[in-house]
C-alpha cells in the first residue's frame, strides 16, 4: 500500500470515528440519566435508587422549582444541546466554515459548564456521607453520565481538529 493510500485510509478511519463517538456519547447520556446515580440507605429501613430524571421529577413534585430549573438546564438541556450542535457541525462539515466555527464556539461555551452537574452530585454525596445521614453507593448512572460528558469533550476536540483548523496567516 502506498503512503498516499495509507494516509487516505487513516483519514477515513479517523473521520469515521467521530460519528461513532457521537452515537456512543448520546447512548451514554440517555442511559446515564435514567440509571441510578446513587443508592441511598437510611437506618437500614429506607432504600432508594435516585437517577437524574427521578431526582429532577422529585424536585418538581416538591415544588423546588429553582433547583428543578437549574439541574434540568445543566444536567439535561446543556448536554443535549452540546451533542446536537456537535452532530450538526459534523453533518454540515462541507458547509460554511465561518458558521461552523461560530457553532463550535457555542459548543466550547457549553463545555465549560458540562461538569457542573457531576460536581453538584459529588458535593451532595460527600455532604451526605460526612453528615452520616445515609449510606450512599455510587450507581451506574453516574459513571455512564460522566463517561458521556468526557466523551463529548473528546469528540468536540476531535471535530475541532478535523473540521475547524486555525485559519492560516499567509
């Protein structure tokens, strides 16, 4: 195989990974928000599994609208918008480069907030454990969700390198 065909194969493989990364990130996100983030046991009597979706629904039922809105925004809306924008950028990769760069700036801005929800959950877990209020076990949802956030960041960086190279200053 010549160097040019090896480079073409390598380029195709690299470019084919991005859609796979996007699909996996969507799947991790979708399952992560429904699987339990943690299991809570109080006094060996009360045992509950809490997912992102069930926790947000509980906040709404309990009329904690501010927390409901904040967690819905950072935990559900931001990741979905970010993944959707990355998918749009990838699908329109042969379109207006200036527009794609603007969209990717939005993705970068959203990315700065993407770990906030994981941080909030971590603080909640540490606080509950330190106070001895309950026994907490980390659930699969937290790992899936965190993996989605991290994979989305990697995908964003890969898309930036593949589609949006820095303009040359010749």
